[in-house]
């Protein structure tokens, strides 16, 4: 069974930084691409960032986070990361780690999420 | 950016009734790269449909998706109690990937 477990969410002040991690199991990590998707309290889903696989990575970002957030992955450790800088109140949300296959980027498997509060 | 507009915002129906949810894209999607997700209160979103009409593994056949130009439809043939939830469409053909604002299917 594929499992994605996020960690690193916390309460942080505006302007601060945070690094989210996602540990994956039950899949051949390098054969998947990944995204971070967030959901502000009581709101809908917002795609945040994407990273391709397996070895030549390219990344994409939502305009709302471009230049502030960086997505990365470590295939040797089956891990995905999201480095978040210059955090704003509007970044407050549950952040989900989501897997997609290498070629079609629908959001196949979702982690349970980690909560980031900027206040 | 492709904007996805879902309608209605809320759908009030009884168990056993059929549901039709719409998602309109502001421009044509690459190869019908559109997915539908279900999110129940306090739960993680779940993939229902990808490629506009392909059911994800384990999804009951009462869920079906279709496409006509820039109009996409999720149909639930007969609502079961566990189907009352919020449904989102999402396009993954053009970056940035975008979601619709959601349709809440509630018990009438």
C-alpha cells in the first residue's frame, strides 16, 4: 500500500521559514512525480508545486509561491521536500504531499497533510 | 492560467437520486487532462476520475465522467449515504494545474 507521510508543519511568524518533508513508502519512489497541494481553513484545494521524476527533474510552481517556495526530492531517501521562505498569513493551510505517475499528473495518492500556520 | 468553474455550488439531493456536477474550463484542455476528486469532511481528497472519464482503481461504477468541448461532467447515478461530500475538478494539462472551487453535495 502506498503511504505518504508529511511532517514539518508548525506555527511560524510572518516572514519566517519552514521546511516540509514527505516520506513515501510502498512505491518505487523514483518512478513517480510529486506535487504539494494546500487547503486553507474552510477553503478549496490549491496546487502549490510540482517536481518530475525520475532523474532529470523539472519543477513548476503556482504564481502565489514562485520565488518563495522550493520543491525538491531525494530519491535515495524516498523523500519529498518543500522549502518555504518569506511566509505570509495567506500561506496558512494544510499542506498535502501527492503522488502522480511520470506522464499524467492527476493527483493519485494523497498524504494526510501537515498544518502550517503563519501568525 | 486555465480557470475551472464548477456548478452548482451546492446540490441538495436525497439518497438514491442521481447527481450531475459540472466543470467548465476557460480554455480547451490538453487531451482532456481533467480529474475529479471527492473530499468528505475531515478527510483527505480522493481521486475518482482521471482523463475526464477513466475511473480510478476501486471507485464504484456509479461514478462516471464525461467531456464535451470545455464542459466536463461528473455523474453519480444513485447517491449512496457515503457520497455526500465536496467534489473538485482539476486540470493537469497546462501549468499551473488548477482546481475548481468545488461542489458540495448535501443531503436534502
